[in-house]
């Protein structure tokens, strides 16, 4: 099932909340590893406080860079919801156009069955290009819906994956911060934190590459949509086909020379 605008809004809010949590994480990391370096066991026994501080700061810097990547990614946060919402609008337009085309087809049958005369003949002839024009509108609307839906879903998938990464960063980083509290495990925790940050940085890069590939592939859909818009079929001389009704002023239905006459049964 395709994601809804409401689902995208929830993902967006959750992601914003997690990015706010990430903004405080570097200072939390620095403080935890600085405290670990000042602990009694580190100062008097392990004597690796400088290394703990150095690796702890590197860990904090790596998380800070991750946070900046998330902030940069949030700049397009509203786009997927817009594309999804707009794609739903085009569904209605396509439905109306296709319904109109179907109604015109039914009208053509009725005209041929019940009416005769020059106006009836001209109207029956005019229905065919009008039906073709309505069908073209439906085709264009469906092409627009497909293109926007594709881009919107790609955006939702991208931000949902970023949300999972943000949650993972916070959970694992806090585990390593907690491990640093004993002092004894501080250096291994700082090194593990660097590995954690690198792992999640790779996931962010992969997510960005993935959505870029999808959006780039959607260019072909945009081109196809442009082809549909530029296609003159269904719109002779660039406009909706005329009915020619202005040429027929006799609205009577009497038999004889009336433009519209009831067809004899």
C-alpha cells in the first residue's frame, strides 16, 4: 500500500524530534569521556586519560557531522508530502476525464438511435474527437499522477530510512556513553563509538545515493509527461475540438427539414 500524506507527516515529525536529540549528543559524549578521563581508576591505574579524551572528542565530532548531514537532508522534508498530496489530486482529474469519455461514448449511441438530421449527424461526428480529447486528458492526468507518486514514495522511503538511522545512532551512542562511565571501558567505548558513527554515516550516504537514483530515474517520467503534454493528438489546432453547434439554429424536432428530428422507429 502506498504511503499517505499523514504517514509522511508523522515520519517528518519523528525525524525532526530525533535530529533535535542528535544535536545534544556530541556535548553529552564529550562530557562523559572527559569525566571518565578524570576518574580515579584512569588517573592512578590505567593512565590513558589523554587517549580517552582524544577518542571521545573524535567520537563526538563524528556524531556532530552526522547531525549536520541530517540537518541538510531536512531541507527537502516537505517535498514528499507535497508530491503525494498532488498525486491524489490527479487521481480525481483522471477519473473525471475517463468518466466524461465514457459518457460521450454512451451519448453517441443515443444520438444515432433516436435522432436524425444535419445537426444530429454533425453532433455524432463531433463526439468522436471530443471523446478522444477527454481520453487524452485522462492519459495526461494519469502520467502526472504516476510521476508525482513515484517521487513522493521515494522521498517517504528516504526519510523513513533516515529516521531509522537517527534512532540507531542515538541508541548505540548512548550505550557507549554509558559504558564510559566505569572508566575502565572508556577507551574501548570511545573506539566503538567511532566505528558506530562510521557505520551510520555509511547508511546515510547509501540512503542519499538511493533516493538520488530514484529521483534521477523519475526524470524519464517527467520527460514522458512532457511528451504527453506536447502531443497534439486529441486537440486539433491546439484546442478542444469544437462541436459546430453554432451552425445549427433550428431547435425544433419536427420531421422535415429540422436540424434535429426524431428518428422514425
